């Protein structure tokens, strides 16, 4: 079997600013720690041949002696194996390559992208399209002729969709006019527009912590600073948010109040009111991500956070059709004060102009013809959640898992801080999982992994089987990073 290779230049790029990032000490020890972390958190797959010592030394601008010493240390620790004429290949301690009695074949632990076709991707908290999508597109096609005489650039969004979204907010106890709605190409696009409008390089953005991983990425991509406010065991700590607003003067706070991603928790009505008061006291706008608000499994979400801001001064809401209907629609929206909507329209004209009309018509049809909050709609998802929790309680009783009242995922707590190592081990078994650091700032949440329950039940069972096997391998391999400072480098796996 061909083993994939990583060039010295690519390895140097992966290492980034590694000096001092994993603690002090001799240069060869720092380099070994940095490479060890890349292997353990899955950024370099197992069974990957990495570049020669001389070429890597040249790419890093350091002596070959230092690189050789780092490779020797990694071999001693079990993270590299070297064969004459074959170079050095990555591995995890205790997971042997082909050649010894009772050892595993490299094919079993090769990069899952290349070696196996039965990969289970357990990183997606989303569902395939329901049958109603096809009917919605049929309706939309029938309505397209009315738009073909125009130029098709509806910068605010088509009126029919804005009316339907406004009616949906009103049904949730939040009176809204179409002039308060701005249609986007998904909620992530909406957040990017708001970052462009409200923040600049170096500005601080408060986030509940953990939070949606793509929100962190968007904040960093706009050269802003994410200020994390930790979530307690239950609920939200509004006093901590109030203190963060007062002490850091953020441009805005990004909050997930409805079936929070990744924890699944739901902010109660009293906490919503207190959060808006804290925002008003400190003049801190709230950007509230409501993409999960309709995924109610056990209890309906309270009125939108914007309902507790009747003046419309403090709360901007982000919504999306992706979770409620289908991600392929790529339709989202922003609810805000009319003057903010106008400012967004002016900004958008310099970026992407408008959202496709056909998809807007399809979402309008879906909103007009589907119940706003029908828990029976999600009965299959609820059954999958309960099945997954039962399997985890039986097979991994030392893990802690809370039952989320809605949403698509569990936030599972492990007994030790080794989520990234578990993700790397699971990938060897053709299972992709998302470790907790993906949802944190500065590598936090190594005790957690996010486990969606959106897979079909048979696939969910197979995923749990592989997760159990991965944990067993991890226990036998002892693949934990002994240097705590090494975890300061955040896992960057693509999910």
C-alpha cells in the first residue's frame, strides 16, 4: 500500500510559529513537542511519511543536528518509525506497523481519506433534505416568471421572503416588520456581514464559551479578538457577561441562546431578559444566533431574545433555513433595526450583491406551509438522540453526557483531557469526530467531544462501535501528550 507523504515545506507550514508555543527548553525538544501535537490532534494523519531531516532543517532554517535530535526523541516516544530507505512514518505509541507478531497492518491505521471507503463522518450536525424541499422548488419555479423581467439583484431580499420571515418572528412573540429583515446567503454570511459593519481589526467580540466553531473562525478571520465567557454547568452566567461587557468594551457579543451549539442547552426567558438588560447597561449590541431555534425535541424555545428588546436597539438576530429545512438552500437572514438593515444593504453592494431568487422563493414556500414549532416533526431525531445516549451510557459509563432539549448534538465529557488524541485515533479507524478544542479559544475543552445524532440509526450504531474501539486503543496506546503546554496549539482539523 502506498503511504501518503508530507513535504518538508508543508510540514514547516503546519508547524507555523512553533518556537516557544509548546513551552521552553532546548530547540529540539520544542520541535519534537510541536510535531507530536500535530500527530496527536490529527493535523498530520497516521502512516504519513514526513520529509527527510536535511530538507526539513533547510525549510525551518535550522541545523540538521537539531532536527535529527527531535526525530530521535519522537522515535523513542513512539510517534515516528523509521526504516532504511523508507524515511520516517507517523504513528501513535502502542499502534505498531506491519512486521511484528500481533502488530497491526499500516493499512488499518492509514489516513482514512485514502485507505478506507467506509468512512463515517460524525462531524456534521445537519440532516439531508426532506421531501418538502422538492415541492418547494416546484412552487418556486412556477413563481420565477414574475421576476424574470427584472435584473434579479434583490439586495435586501425578495419581499415575499422578508414578509414570511417577519411573520415567523411574530409567531414567536417578537413583532417584526419586513423592513427589519435582511436576507443573506446563510447565517455564516450574515455574521461575516455584521463583522464587516460593526467591527474592525483588534476589536473584541464576546462569545459564550464553548461556541460555534465557525463563529470563532469568522472572528479571527476579521482580525478581531474573541473574548470567551465560560458557561457554567447549567445555563448562562449573566453576571460574568455583564463584567465582560463592562471590562472589555466589545463591539458586540455573539450568543447562542436556542439549543446551543455544541452543548444543546436552552436559555430560559428570565435569563434572556437579564442578558438584554446587561447589554443595555453597557451599550453592548447582542448578535444572537438562532439557527437552531426550531429544532425543539422536548420543549419549545422561549420567545426570541429580540422580544426582550422592544426598542430594537440592542439585539440583532441571525436566522437560517439550513437546520430547519436543508443546508443546500443557503438562505439566512438578519433581523435588526431598519437603520441597520439599510447600512447592511450599502455594505453588501460592495461584496456579493444579492442572494439567488429561486432559493428565496423556495424558502418562502417552506415558511408559509410548515409549522413554526412542531416537535412531532423531529420525532426521528429525538429517537436517534435517545438511542445514542443509551449506547454511550452502556458502553462508556465513565463519560458524562447531558440530555439536550433540542438541537442536533451531544456535548460529551471525557474523564481525561485527550479529545484531540481520541479524534486522531478514531480517524485511524475511519471515524471522524470533532474534538472539543474546535469549539473553544486557545485550545480549551480537551475533555469534550461533540457527537451529532443526525446520522441514520444504523450508521450511528457503527459510529459508536468505532468510538468505543478508538477509546480502547487510546487506553492501550497511552497516546496522551505529557506536556500540558503542548495543548496551547488549537486543533485545526477540517470538519
